[in-house]
């Protein structure tokens, strides 16, 4: 008698949780490091200028390698790249936690950035591959969006707790057991894909050009606070980054197997989603940094109270991304959801741009945080659906890496611009005779207003550029991509 074949167990949702744990570990790392910088500076005797490299070394490696890592996932398989990234990130975290001098910590942070780029660049591609049906994909994108968007505010609390209860070494060492478990489960649960092979898209020269261009661009941006926007340093390195990126674009037009096929940008959703990601992250990443300073320097919150103040964002993003927001793209279309969500977030950020010196938490801070959380909670799942709507099996990793790269560059650019604007406005107010607190508030208000402007422009772009990804259109775009390849 023949044995009955057992149905294959559906491990997709378990795999999704696993991928999100890896993503959360990477997202948290950026926030907890910022919280621990004063302790790191005191313990390892960093100067104020050198201390920035604890953050910058990570950002340069991370932002510079996302696009290349995403394409590598298409060539050799997303699972391999994800595993290599988690192993690298975990090993680098151990080195960071054990670092006994400045040079070792900065070098280990650079290695962490490499691992973080490899792991995070392919996660969206793996989600798209695992969940093909629109309702399931929307729910999966909601879980991912919650992880990516809410991780920053969760990191504030985790960073404060670990730094105060233990010491700064543990903000890195906590990643080690999580990384080991994630690696073990990923080997067992994640499905393997062979990739399309290096012969189908290994553009070595293009890879060197775009990686160098992105690293130089991120370096230029993160050093703006130290050298100034109009400095010779900024102009020289910014020009070099532009020249390298221009050479990369020329290479992509002429190469037989380009690293970044320009046909991807024929899709209005791919192009529009990347523009939106740039605008949204530029406005919001700078907000999270400056608002934490506003709460502490102007309103007098301590570190724990500051972390708790951001909880409405985390809770609302979680409630929406993991529930109601997952049904909205299917019912109303992702484009409409993005437009409405961005408008709600813009109102929340606008409230901060006029918050008074004695702003109450219940009357001002809480409703603004809630609006930001609701807006982000409904926007990001739909935006990720649109960004990946025309991705095929041969370029899903590249598309995933592209949207991540855009977000990373937008975050670095937005933080540098908003921080510079805030500092400049505060200096002018002090020179005009304003008190220190009033001057700081004037600077923060202007930065929040510029961030609000970014979101308003994003609403206009979403309403005019994005389109509903109908099944017929997705099929036609996929066939065109395969033919062009």
C-alpha cells in the first residue's frame, strides 16, 4: 500500500516573521547607537568630530552597497545574500561590542553597514516572491512596513534601557544571539532560489562606479554639518559623486548586461515610488532626529520620556500596518491610500512646525504623533506594493535594493539639510537677541516646516505620477522586462 503524501506545510508567514526580525535588528541598530553616543564618547575618548564616524562609517557602507547587494540577490539568490548579510552583521556586532578602542569600533561599524546592506536589500524581493496574491501581499507588506517604520522609535527605548541598566557595549552584543537564531532558522525555513547567474547581469565596472558614487554621495552629505554646504570640501566630493554617477549612467546605456537596466524606470510606479521614498524619508528621518532634540532641549523631557513620547507613532503604525491598512490597497487602490496617508502625515508634521515653547503633551505632542503614525501606517505598505508592482524574478532584488537605496540617501540628505537649516535659523535668532530656548525653537520650527513641505510635494507626486497596478499592466510590464533582458 502506497504511503500518502503529506501536504507541504505553508511556512511563508513564519519566514516573513523571520525576515522582519532580521530587518528589525538592523533598523534598531541605527537608533540605539545614537542614544549611546555620549557613553561611547566618554568611554573610548572620542573627540566630538571623530564621534560622528561611529554613525557615518555605518551609513556610508550601508547606503553605498544597497543597490549592488540587491542586484547580487538576483544573480546568486536572495537567500544566500540575506544569510551572508545576517552573518556579517552579527559578527560585526560582536566586534563592536568588544571594541576597546576607537579605530576598531569605527571599522566594525563599517563592516556592520556592509552586512546590513546585504540583508535588508533583498527582504522586499523575498516577500514579493513568497506572496503573489494581492491580499496576502498587502498583509505581508503591512508587517514589513511596521517593522521598518516603527523600529526607530522602539530603538529609543531599547537604547536607553540597555545603556542605563548595563552599558553601551550591550547595544551591539544583544544582536549576537538574535543573529545566530535568525541564521539558524533562515537556513531551515527560507526557500532557496538559484538566481539568474552572473552571465545575465554581472556588470563589474558598473558595480564599481555606482558603489563609489553612492559612498561618496553619502559621505558628502553626512559631512555637511562639519564643513558647511558651500565649503570646498562639500563641493569637491559632491562633484566627484555626480561625475561617477554620470559615468555609471553612461555605462548602463552602453553595457550589454547593465547592472541597473534603465527599462525599470519606464514604470511610472517604480519611478514615482522612488521619488516618493526620497521625499518622505528626507522629511521624516530629519524629523525624528530633530524632534527628539526639541522634546529634550525645549520641553525638558529626559531620555525615557522622549522615547515614550514617540509611542503613539509606533502603536498606530503597528495597529494599522498589521490590520486595517492591509485591506485598504485592495479595496481603494494603493495610489489613493498613499495620497491620503501622506496628507494625514503632513498635517501631523505641520503641527510640530507651530508647537509653542510650552507645548503640552496631550494638547499638542500626542495628536501630532498620532497623525504621523496613522499617515505612515497607511502609506508605507501601499507604497511598497507600488514600488515592487512590476518586479520580475530576474530583477526583484534590484528593485528592492533600489527603493532601499533611495530611502537611505533620502534619510542622509534630509537629516543634513534639516539639521543645517535648524542650526542656521537658531544662530540668526540668537544674534537678534532671542533667548536660547526661543532660538532653538525657531530653528526646529523652520526645519519641521521644510519637512512638511517635502510631504506636501510627495502628495502632489503621488496624485499625478502613480497609477493603479492592474494585473494586465503588471503582466505587460513583466513581459516587456523579460523581452528587454
